[in-house]
C-alpha cells in the first residue's frame, strides 16, 4: 500500500513586490495512513502553504505529489474539488462556518456537494455532530455557539464524509487554553479511531500533542521527529524557536 | 429590483389590457354574426353636394332577393328598414329602434329567440302586426314580465309580442343591441315606417349578407358590387349608389389602436427590465464580494466551480422572481385601475403573469451570469484568506 501522502521536492513561490517569496521549497515527505502529524513553525515558515498544497487547494510550482498513490500535483480545478469533497476534510481557523446556516446544515455541506440524498446526509451529519458532543446544538446558528462549540462543528464537518485525510490549520488559534485542550482531545480521539490528521500550528504545546512533528523554517523541513514526549528535542533547534 | 418590478408590471398591465380589448373585439364580432357584409345605400348627389351615405333610398327588397338567388356564397341576404319610434304599453313609453326585417336577418346576426318564436312566412307576407323584442324592451315596457302575448303600440299601430331575443350586450357603437323591436318588413313598409321621410315604400336601410365562408368575403364584395351595379343600371365608371361594408373591419381597427398602446408599454417594459437586470447584477456583485470567504469555504469542502456558479445563478433568479411577482401584482392592480377609470375591458390571464415572471427570470439569469462567473472563478486560497 502506498503512503497516503507522498511529496517529492514540491515548491511553491509567490511574487511579492519586486521579490519572490519561496513559501515552500523542495519539500519531500511521506505520511502513512493513521498518522497524527503536526506541522510546526513560526508564522511565515510556509506551513499554511504546505497544508494548502497537501489539501489540493493550491497547485505546486514544481515537484511531485501523490495522494493515496495517485498523482495529484497537476489536476484541473474541478478534479481537485472532487478529491477535496471525497478524500479531504478541512478544519480552518475560526470563523469557518457559514453564518447563515445552522450547525447541522454546516456539517451537511460536504455531503450536499457530494450529491448524498437529503435524508441520508441529515442522518450522517447528525451522527457526526453527536460524535463531537453537539447533538443538542444541531439547529443553533454559528453566532449562538461558543468558539469551542463552533470549532467542534467544524471538526464534525471535516469528518462527516469520512475522508482519508483531515487537515487542520491552527485549529486552536482563537481558543483559550482549556478549550484548546478539549479540541486536542477530540483530535486524539479521531486519531485513535483510525483517522489520519495533519495539523498546522505555531504553538509548540499544541504540536506536542501529535505523534509526529515536522518543523518548517523558511519553507524547508528542518526537523521531522516522532515525539517521545520530550520537548527538549525541539528546544535544541535554535532556528525553530522564537527570536 | 425596482426595474424588474416596473418591467413586469408593464408587461402584465399591457397583456391584460390587450387581451381585454382583443376579447371585446372578438365578442362584438361574435354578437355581430360571423362573416357579415353590409350593403348600405349611397349618398345622394344634390346640386353637386354629396350628402351623408344612406340618404339615397336605392336598395330594395328585390336587390336582397337577387343577391341571395344569384350568388352561391350568400347564405342569407336580409333586408332591414329601421327608424327610432315611440313605443307605448299601458302607462309606459319608450323610444327605441324599430326595424322591419324578415326571418333571415336573425340568421345573419346569429341571433336566437330566447322565449316565444320567430316570424312565420305568412306573417311576413301578410304584414301581420307582431313583434319580436329585445330584453331591454321587456324591462322598459313590461317590467320584466315574460311579455309574450302582450300588446303595445308603435306610434298608433298596435302590435303583439310573439318572441323575446337572446341578450347580445353592447354593440360596436356602444349602444345596447338589446334595445330593439323587430317587426315584419312588410308591416314596417306598409304601416309603420314606409311612408315617413318621403322615401319610397321599397327603400331599405341596409342589406345584411351572411357569407358562407370567411375566405369568400373579398370575392363576395366584388360580386355584390357587380350584381347591384347591373341591377341599378350604373354604367362604366359612374360611382355606385351604394356601399359595401365589413363591420368586423371597424372593430379590428379599434383593436389595433389598443395594440399600439401595448407596443408603447412593451418599450417601457424592456427598458425597465434592462435597468432591473443591471441592478440585479450590481446586487449580486456586492453579494459575491461580501461572501468571498464563504465561497472559499464552500470550495474547500468540495464545491466545484459549477456548484458555485449554480448557487449564485439561483440567487439571482430568486431575486428576479421576487421582483417579478411583486411586479405582477402591481401590474394586475394597474390593469384593474385602468378598467375602473377608463372603462376599458381587461382580461388578467394567468398566462400573462407566467410570461412576465418568465421574462423576469430570464433577466435574472442573464444578468446573474457575470457575477456567478466571477464567484466561480475565485481562487479558493485567495477566497479563504479574504476577511
């Protein structure tokens, strides 16, 4: 079985003013089914761009990318949309919900685009909300939910179509520490349930909760370690720590 | 939005007024009797001045008989002699049109006797003092009683009612066609109308000819003209002493005038719909830019460009249809107001509403295309970063 995610030397750069920013340079990595990976780095390290590349929101300028063993670097926008709705669940920083849709309708959204019949998608979405402990909030509007509840709705939406890969971009970015902790426990639960999770974060304590940590600096991988619960490993790398 | 409302209102109003006029014209043509031609006596040349047509009593019953005898397409040729006369019954009196006819006239006008009977051949031949009256006469002289068998006087001559006609309603001139008394032509000529106004006893007001086939109408006009010129011994290029009219033409011409107004309203509607379309495009462009992040989220969870395009097209369509329905209500109200104020007949058909809302929907889709396209072309990354 090929790795779920495999990149060989992918790069992405943007023109900015007169110069070119190399957001992601020559990154090669491989992630297996069932892994829980944190991509860690300071802001501007290219971690969000890497996640967008892995999530098929963006096309790399060069390099190879295979998702589930299938070439995914040079697909049309519509083909990438089809893969996104089938194989990938996104968790964005808040606000990531449609403001004019209830919690349930938000969770249903990927199923709507996948063409799942109404009754079935309602049931599946309810199950997903139940899974994140929000069954009783189904018909609330996003602005009636707390930040933690909103983020749990986002997580329910990301897992509702049972994707091969869950991508989370700063999932705890705007949450207080105890709510962050709840969210991270939820991720750990998903991981134990067999989901593959790639999480992008700038917070070391959040990255610590993942099994594997990849550290980016200036668009390059400078560290790729399976955590053994020791923070010292990360602290030993001067480039990764804040100045 | 307002443009759509006004545009659709104009379409609904125009179609309602137009359909009402059309219905009125066809109704009048129907009550007139289908495929009818009138032969009217011509103007008299008196010391070089041409007098009003009909002043020269040149048509006779014999002319009518010969038209029917010699022209195969003439189903009936009914002579008519009429004049306004005072009627008296008991203590009531009423002035109305008294017309001498034979039974053919009712055939030509496709007019049924609702109650009682028509004239018999003998009554027509003998000049019997019997009358068939319109429903207005029943109201005015007999207070709505059945009327059959009752007597009344035309001038000084007593008549017995033998039949009451079906209601026909208003005629082309706006006068009630039911305000009429028919008596046998021979009676009219000999006892009631014949000797007045210095005409000869044989003179007629006009002859109504029912043509068997609409396609034969122009041909019939030529044939009647030729026949009567020959009978009246009019030579070469001398003018005819009669006129042939197709009364339906007059009604159709009136219908055309209403249609002209309709064209004006269509112009207003077109401009309004275009303005409405542009405002819908504006609303949608604002909506797309306000909801850029939403579009990014939708794309991230798997919406294809087509899904996004469809969503915004549907929204534009709904906007237009809401405007359309408001416009339809406004247009119907305007049409009712026109009917009430100007006394025009209107006909608000569901088709007009469907048609107008269809236009509105078309405008919504057309002007929604560009904003929807803009939304669908957004780069998901750029859209997601948008605050």
